[in-house]
């Protein structure tokens, strides 16, 4: 149990350190979405769908996301943040 707690403490510290480079508004939105999606609030765009959706995204939506500046957009189907 103590070994697991040490590992959890290390991971918690690494997460906190990584979060320092994320803009505050984006981090707040992520924290708000995370419980609803079981921790998978940010997903990748793969082909014509976000990895959080069981359905294909409309072609215009995929095109909009791909043409946006690199970063995070939102999937109109599921509401997750889509990394592209």
C-alpha cells in the first residue's frame, strides 16, 4: 500500500508540473469536462472522427478542425476537446 501511495504521489506531482504550461482557461475547461467523460475529455482527431465518438463527424466539421490553428477544438458530436 505504501508503494502505491508513493507512486500516486509521484504521478500527482508530475501532473501538477505538466499542468503549469497549460493556459488557465483551457485547464479549467478540461477539469470541468473530465468527470463527464471518465477522464477522456481530450481526444485526437483520427480520420473523420474524434476518438471519443462512435459516429463519423460531418465532413465540414472535420475540415473546420483541420484548418484551425494547431491546438484544441471541440467536437460538435460529443463535446470533448479535440487535439489536432
